């Protein structure tokens, strides 16, 4: 297929109420911020221009997550991540033994030292606002930095912090909740210490999408990366768009994974094969002339979810959506 037909679907209006409230509170938190750390999965579509417009000019670091799942031939990382005032970018996974946490604190410290701190010049502590779209790994990055620099939670899951006032700092033994779907962080949390030298606090914030996405395709890319709940978009159309993208980028690992003879141009035969090979069936009641009859039918929604899950786990190859 040369182009994808969205059939009038609109995913651009998904804007839960907690996002609007979170954006207002983030503007208030900006007054104490020395630097912005933006977390994202997708280099271009995964960034929220409304955040940069609302939060003004500050030193800005873009941290791209899950780069081990990205196509190494398609990594458009900008050297100047911020809209002004200096910036940088790092890529990888938020694990304490990966290069990402090792680079973030020194980079932030350098940017803050080189840039104006306005009315915060007399303070030696660094206050960092962590921003990004939903489910981009903001909380995971904070936890990884704490494990690396404060040696907290190295052997198990860190504790959680309830939403509290921005003026209260979280003790070193606490951290922030993480999850595999958007919307885990629904309020601007208190400051979380991540480093002693330099003394650095990060503020975890809720993932925020713009009130209106630029186009439906951008929304589909965000949905494939988990920034929008699957059922709000539809697993069937998401799976079809994923198949279209894989074929367009000549990524045919799904053919081998599902035992297909050749690439599929449409989603129906692929989902049928996945459902048959993995036993994805459901009992359906059919009304006939002699009464109700229970029949076993292929579960296409379950097959579509399996296809999406394989993509997100990297089992269909390394893919960059932008």
C-alpha cells in the first residue's frame, strides 16, 4: 500500500482532564526549575510542542528511550534539544547500568552552570522538571538515577510517593511509581532527590499530549508506543497501521515469526494466521432457526493485541516510526 486509509477515525482529540490540570501545575513548577529533561520514545512525533511553548526557554535535555528497539539506520537525534537556551540529547534505556543515567546528571549540571539561573542564582541545588508524553519512561528514568547516584532500591522495586505539595522534598528512601500504560503519574509530584553532588532534585510530571494533535498519523504513532490507551484507538486499526509501516520500511521479520509464506498487504490474513497458530478463539452465541447455538470463532482482537505486543517487545525487529 502506498498510503494508509484511516477511514475517518480521529485519535487527535484524546486529552484526559488530568493532562490539562497537570500542564497548569507544571507552569507553576517551572518557576523553580533550572533545566527541563524531556523523555520520549519517538524522535519527532513523540514530542509535545505545547510543552515547549508553555514552559518557556530553559536548558533542555532530550532523552530518547528504548533505542535498542529502534532502527539504527533511522535515529534523527538533534544536538540542540531545546527551543533555546542550550540543550542536548542522549539515547538508551533507563537502567542504572546503561549509558543514559551516567550521562544525564553531568549534562544537566553543565547546562545549568553555563546558563543564567535568574532569581535562583544564590541556590546551589539543581531543580529539574521531567516532562514528556504519557508512558515515555519519565518515572523509570528518575528511579534509575536514584539507583545509580544514591544507591536506592538497587535490589527491588522502589516505593511510591502520593501526590503532595511541590514545596516538600521526598526523602532519599522514596521514589515514584512506574507502569506499562499511560496515565500512571496523574499529578505533579513533590521534588525527588536523585543526586548528592551536585545536589539535584527532579520533579516527575504527568504525561501530557497537546489538546489537538497535528494529524491522525502522529496520534497513531503515539498509540503504537503506548502513549494512548489501545482501546481508545482500536487494536484492529492500530495493527493494520503497524503492518503498513513494517511493509513500508521493508521490515518483514513478522513473516518468519508467524510462519507466513510471504508478506501480507492487509491485516485480515495475518490476524487469521496468528489466531489459528496461537489458538486465539472465543465462544460466540449464534441465533438460528432452532435456537441459540454456541460456536467457536477466531478472536481477531486478541490476535491484533498479540501483534502489537510483539512489536513493543522488539520481536518484529528494530523499528523507528518516524
